[in-house]
């Protein structure tokens, strides 16, 4: 670079030069292209360990004033009301034609503290554009803080643990993309975001004052260098973003190689970055973008023969199949016709992985492959093979969906074009040989699970021998659809003959469950806990729309629940069973679901005081208690009391799937605490067959009793036809057992869990939860085994005949990054284990997790606990068993 040039310099410029960076001009800034390891090694190091990027050349614009929201809705494509405080969003600065002035990130640190980060090369252009558009807003302040506020990015699998070790105060952002926080590092308060330009599932951007950025940069590098952390230049930043399929202005945004403006909806990110929410009003370029969006929707039509006029091309990943490198501007052909051109292309390195599923591990081996992005005919489907005309030769290429994926933290996984999903095997054995193999393997599995291993999965249970025997008796293959009809004087009308026995079973089962749950109403037809939840959600929607059956049904307006990342049930999330029944928030475009606040010192417990403050601000129609990672009773009574005078009051539902078998004085009485309805599965702490149940606490001749009648109607014909009569019969016997033995079983489960948690802790393991209550008040124990080590540790234990769940805890990004093991004591309690036995098991587990083989010891230990308890095993029942078995 010419030493006399006037290129701008970031506060880290001197450090880059002193540490051997090769400097170039980039967007008017003098920036490091690479350091001594080179672009390939820097790319690989980010993907395997982590890398530190100087991105202080990016523009940082602060927007304040009463008109800040109206202004941003006018000049940006996305809905600026969507991010809550301490959240960010990707957006674009658009022109009237639906083209991009720039792409950007909007950060909402405080309620009214908004920062927009734009590209370095476009900062002045965006600034001038904003100045022009701001004239119609009277109370608006625009400040360019690029020189005062620096910005560095720390991306890669180890970034989280290194930053955590350096924080002196505050915290890292919540483990979700686009979340923000405030923390103290090197005595300096700064903002941190979970954002970045590499595609890494773990990545952060830090916003320190310019005068402190070099000190913070050095501290992070010094802490990270023993783990392989490197400073990274613009070269690897470009290969990383290309592998992740992220656009770069001047390539995938702005103008194409022929000088034509690229429409915003050519980007794969456009559907998430452009909003037509009514809150935005008539923003810049709305009509042009709406036409592009409508054309984008047309591209999903399978019979599309030509690209839509308003969106002829889209940006898509291109995998090069021959030897060769595609470069920007290289034309692309299909059947001799030009269909597009390369926008970005190069050769990238990638790590190889080995193993299967959640225990897949990154290796020390890597390869190289050519990849590209292209502006290509929007009517062509993925996997279309094309020809790229390079500068010296032509080579085959394929339009692919992606070059890599990031949804399995902590690693980004590169996906080569020649990757083939393993296909099914087709054994050549004859039918009898297949049957023999199946029976052999089934018996082997049965023996191992029932007699040779310790099962600690909290969501599993072995039904008693009699329950299993009844479950495969004659009703297993029958139907018994039925419905209550008013014309039949509110009696059940069965649609099949031969169902008198089933009618008797259901009647008895309901009475037994009412006695167990302490409620007057029970629906037993759902065949799973998730189906039980769906039955309630569907019924609530139907009941809320009872005043007008002609209109499109209104969905549930707002739900308060436990977030899945904090242990909430999948079936109570928009990504699960709730999705089709909850509305979208009209202001934010997101599903109208708000999570319970959690206690700062114990993320496994709802923060009641914060919840009450939250309820002063929101008006949910449905509140869902219950978790799949559950250590404590839920604060049902406090919330119900607080809401008692609210009219209408939210429906209070308790999903007790994991703890329904502990219902009673030893854990929690949900209906006495104020729940309106409970749901649950009947095979976790409740030792029945695998089914679901709904319980209600409504009096006849009340409005909510009408809701209960809707629950019954949505059970059938809404959710089930054949409601699995074999397991229904088994559940009746299991419920009789539960009512007979619960007073002995329930307190023993809780004593065992507490003893197990204490023993694991005393054996040096990190047990989550509140030590003041022995870490748990349920059947579950949560053990932290280290970030993302849960799957590996669970496999180690399984190899030693101990079966557990690996579990993501509130600080983890996803299930693949699980830091914990979720343990449950209920099944082994039924096999006779007491407190001292769980203490012995804790010692064996600790040894196994340290690497000592204990499989034989576990096998011997399990031999002491083979007889299932808390069930009927009287001698008088033996003749019945023999007769029933003889009937098969």
C-alpha cells in the first residue's frame, strides 16, 4: 500500500502492522488481508477453534429522538419493532426501485438505544441517504459514531468459553442468534452481540470504546492463543462468509457484472429481512419490493417454465464439480443458453468430521473445494447442473441449497456437493431368516434393557408385567370411536359393535384418574402427551370462536410459557404442537409467545416477582406451566392468585408430562394450586402405558365447562380415531396400581433423587439446581459435564450400561451443544433402588465419566434390582396370567 495514501485507519492499525499483517485498501480503509499463517489456515482455525476480526471499519450510526422508529421503518426494509430490547436484526437500506443501498444490522441495546451497522464502503452513501430522508422527521438525531465506538468480532467454537473466562461483570448474550448484552471486560463496559459474518453457530461482536479496543483485543488473543485462536484478515473473512452463503455488497448486492441493479429479493435472506407489516406504513421502495416478493412466491411453483418478470434472477450457491475455480463475472450456461453469472467464487478449505449423529467429531484432516455464489435464473430448481465458462476452460457445476450448515453447534459443518446421505440397506436374507434375526435382536435388547443396564432417562418407565400383558390382549387391534350426543340424552354413542368392554374400561379409567389427579373431569383418548396438548390448544381456539363460526378462526392471541431453551416442553412451543394454534404478534411478526422470566441465580425456577411485573404489561389468553427439564414445583398458586380479579382471566394449563406421577402432597397438587386444566403423558413418573391424558377442574353450568365439552369434541373426532385400545386397557391397571402404591412410591422417588444429586455432587460432579433443596424437588437431576460434552458423556455411560439423556441447559445454544446430562430416578426406584443404592450408582457414574470402565460393575450392580415393585404380583394372579398367555 502507498504510505502516502489517505486511507482511514482503525485503532488497531498499528497492532496489525506490528504483527506482520499484509495490509490492503478496502472501502477506503487500510485493513489486514491476512497474517503469516495465510488465508487457508485462518479459515480453518476459525471453524475449529476461533478467530478475532477487526471490523472497526464498519460504519456505526446511532439513531435517537421521538421519530427514531418512524424514520427507521421508512428507510429500512425490516420491521424495526420486531426486536425487543437486547435483540438485533438483519435488514437492508433500500431505494425506491427495490434495490439495495446497503445491507445492515440494527442493534437495540436499550429500549430506545438503536445502533445501525453498515458496510465500510457504503457508510458515506448511507449517511447522505439518511440525511436526505430525515428532513421530513422533526425529532430525530443521527450520529456517526464510527470513530468513537470500535467493533471487533470473535467467531468460532471456543469463543464462548474464552469470553466467559474474561468477563469481569455482566454476562454474555442469551444463547440465541441476534441476542445482546452488556458486560465488563478489562475494566470497560461494552456491548456484546451474538452476530457475525462467518456463519459460525458461536460468534460474538463486541463494541468497545475506540481508546480501549487494542487492550481488549490483546487480552482476548492472549487468553485464546493456547487454544489456537488467531487474528483473522479480510481474506478468510471473505471465504468464511462465502461458505456460509452470506452476501457481500458489490457482489451479491448493488449491481451485477453487467451494471444492472440486483433486486433485494434475489437474496436468500430477503424473506427474513423484508417486512410488509402494517406498522411500517408506505416505506421507501415498498411497491417495488412487494412486486419482487410476489414474484419470489411464484418461484416455488413446480411448473414454472420461465422466471417471473419482477425477479428474473436469484442468488444461489454453486458447487463446482470439475477442477477449476469460478470467478466473479464468469457466465453460466444450461443447454447452451446463458442463465446467469458468478457473483463470488474461490477455493475454500473445510474440516472433515467422523462419527454419527450427536457424537460426530471434527478431525485433524481437511480438504479444499471450489465454491461460488451466482445470480442465476430464478425458475431453475436446486440440484440443476450447469456449465460455468471460466477464463481458461469450462467446468461442470451444480446449483445447491447450501455450502454448509450451522444448526448443530458448536461447529459449522461444511457440506460438499458429493455428499451422499446414507441410504437404507436391503438385506438378502429369506423371510424366516429375517424373522429369526429380528427375534434374536429383540430378545437381546430386552434382556439388556430389563436386566443388564441402569435406565436413568426421566421420560421412560417400565410398566408392570400385568400392565404389559393386558396391553397386548385382544383390544390391541380393535376400534371404539364414540361421541356424546345431546339427542341421546348426553350419552356416549359408539360407532362400532363389540365395544361394551371398552366403554366399561374407559369409565373405570376416568374414575381412577379423577381420584389420582383430584379433579372432576378427565379425557383419556389422546395417545400421547403432545396429542393431549394439541387437544387443549385446538379446543381453546374453537371455544374462543364460538360466537362466530363463519369467520376464519382467530388463534390464541398471546401465550405465556416456559422457553424450550430453559427446559420448556417442545409441545408447548411454536416450533412444536402450539404452532398451528397461536397467533402472530401483529407488531413484531413473531409468534405471540412470551417466556416466563427465570431466577438469575437458578435458571431452573420461574422468577415469580418478575412474572407478576410482566403480567402487568401483557394480557395472555393462555398460561402454560410445566417443563421437560423440571427440578421444582411450578408457582401456579402465586400466579393464579395474582390473576384472580382479571376478567377475562387467562386459562391456566399445567403440562405435567414429567411429574404427573408425583401429583399429590409430596410434590404438587395442581388443581388445589389453581390450574384449570392439566395435560400429561402417562409413562414417565406415572408408570403406565405410553398415552396422554387431559384433566379439567370445571363446574357444570359455567362458561369454562363449555370449554371442557369442546376438549372432549376435539379429542374425538378432532385428534384421534382409533385411540389405541390395548394401551388404554393397560393404563387402567397401571392407574389402579398408582392409586394403590403412590403413598410409598412418590416420597421414595423424591428421596432417591435428592440422595442421588447429593452423592453426584460429593463425587466431584457439577450438579445444577439449588443446593439448599438438595438440587432437586422432583425425580430429575441435572449434571453439567462441560460445554457441548453431553452427547459424548452420554455415549460413554451407555457403553458402561448406564442410560441417560444428554441435555441442553439454559446457557447452551442447542441440543447438539448440550452441556449436561438429565437423569431420572423413577424407573430404578420401581426396581427397588433406595437412597444408598443411588449413592453407590453415583460413584460408578463418576468413575465412568472420568474414563474408567465400569460396565461389568454396573452389570453386577443391576443384578440386585430385577424385580419390579409398586405393582400387583400376588400368587392369586398367576392362573390368570397363564390363561391369558395361553390365549395367544
